[in-house]
């Protein structure tokens, strides 16, 4: 036990003396945080909906790059060969290395969380559940880092193997790119990557319900972590002269491959892969008063709206100008919206306010999903609204919607309009509805923003 403690202390001391380790372990995750903040700075709650991705990136960097780089470089320098001559048990030395790496990853995650809170993000909804989830995510990826360390003969090989896992997980594994924005085939592929489950469990602990709907995600991470540690232990090498290509027991790689495949197949069988199509809203009750509340609004209420909006050419709530033309392959989707919107079932809601709000969802969902049609659909929706409602009534209803963004039951998919867009986050759709409601009022009243 004494040797374990001394090895843990020395591992941490050496880490915090290594400038490159500090760069990859702490600065690299903060660069991702800064990039996400720049892209989504107009969100109502900065970085809140992206902490799952950011914390996963932090764990990935420390576990799949930092840990194997440390182990392999020490093995190349003969450090682990010297450890073999000590009376300390192998399991104790490896365990202290893993605990040290967990502490490093944990401090990197806390640094990210602290910076996010400093720029205005509200506190996580379930902090204790987040701590448990973060530990389980770290367990899964540290197990994967051990496997990389045992497969790599030198530090450049660590970088190559790490990138083979890191980049696909970022791009099509649901870590850096939201699942809603991925094509169907990529959503299927993402089910076989642990990054997807890490992001989902961390995201729900930050913004949602905690662990209750996430038993499968927790189980998937646990299975991948256990098999990673098992394979890492079976393939453990003390000496740099023990090249992986000549090592016996490479069949132990099959359990971790089988675990990844089993998790993906189970997700497919449970219909957890594709973002569900939730097009049917819950219809609000018809007003019981002769004159609806929005009808009492005046031009002063419209003037009092907050017109500090994202620009039309930005990423959030874009609107194409008259000189912007859609690509040829985008035009059929826009034509479908123009033709089908008057006959769309939600367009026949119980009252005018509900129908206008539903039309705004058609503009909000493509923007939230970041699909190529996002900048052109709002113009189609605004033209439809102008043709359907008197200008004064339309301005009042849009003003009411902009002033009451939390009302209504969001429509999260527009596939039944022939428009390929779907999201999972109702808060994100409501935020985009607010932006478009204010923008439409500004355009109808010639107000600058």
C-alpha cells in the first residue's frame, strides 16, 4: 500500500512538471470550449447544451492520448522494466497509474466546468449524478487508453492509434457534431462508439433528468470499460523490446471489439439509434375568453422587444437575403414547404396563435439541426404568414410568442413537410422560435436589429 501511494504521488508530480502534458490535458479542452462558445454564444444559456460534448472531449484527450503516451514513453525509457524488479505488485503499480490519470482527467473536467460557469452557464441540474457519470465515462475511456498503450510500440504509434479512434468519434460518433445533424448512416455508426453514450449521460446530468432514462448508456460504458481493463491487463508489457507484432495473446483484442459491436447491436435492437420523429404536438386548448390575450397588445409592446439578435448571416437564426439563392438540390425541399405548409396538420391548429407558433417551428427546427436549408426556410414561413393573416394581427401574435417563449409544445421534426430536419432538444427549438418571432416583427415593422 505504501508503494502504491508513493508511485501515485510521483506520477502526479511528474505530470504537473511536464509542459506538453499540461498543454494536452488542460489547454486542449479549453480550446474546444472556446470554439463552442464562439459558435453558440447567442444561446440563451451559454454552453449548457454542449457540456456533454466538452466534458467527453476532456476525458478523451486525457485517457486516449495522455495515459498511453505516458505508459509507452516510460516503457521506452525502461522505467517499467525497473518497476518489475521492485517488490511492489504489478496490479498496484497499474492501479496507481490509473488513479493518477483519473485525477488528471477530473481536474481538467472541473476546469472546463468552472470556465463555463464563469462565462454565464447555469449550474448543472444534477451535480452528484454528473460526478458519478463523469467517473464512469473516465473508467470506460481509461480502459481504452490501456489497450492503446499495450498495442503501441512507441509514442508516434500512440498518436496514430489515438487519432484513429479520436477523430471518428468526434465527427460521426456524436461528440463534436450533434447527432441530429448527422445523416442516418452516421447515426447508425455512432451507436458502436462509446463517445455517443458518454455525451448522452453527461448531457442529461447537466440539463435533464439525471440517470432515470439512461440505464442503457451507463451499462454500455460499463461494459466497454471492463473489457478495456481486462484486455489491457492481459496484453500488459514491461519492456520496449517486447514488440506487439511478436507478442502472444493478441486474440485478447477480440473481447473489446465484441463489446463495442454488442453495444451497437443492442442499441439497434432497442431502437435507440435514430433520432425519433416527434412531429405530432400536443394541441393547446382553445381560448375561453372572447378576445384572446395577444389581441390586447399594441405597437408599444412590439417596440419593447429585445432586438439585440444574431445577424442574418450568422450561425444562429440565419435568414437568407434577396441576393442569396439556394443550391439546386435544396430547392425541391423549399418547394415542398411552400406547397404543403397550408395543408400541414399543425397549420390547422385550434386558434391563430397556435398556428403561427407551429409555423415558426418550421423555421426553428432546420436552424437548430443546422441543415443546409436553415437560412432559406424562414423566408418561406414569413411569406406564408403574411399571406394568411392580417399584418396587425400577425405582428401582435409574433410579439406575444416572442414575449412568451416557454409556451407551447415544440414540434421537433419537419420530415412530414418534405424537409429533412429533426432535433431532440425542445429548449433549443423554443429559443430559435423566440429569435425568429422577433426578426419577423422587425421585418414587418421595418425595425432595425
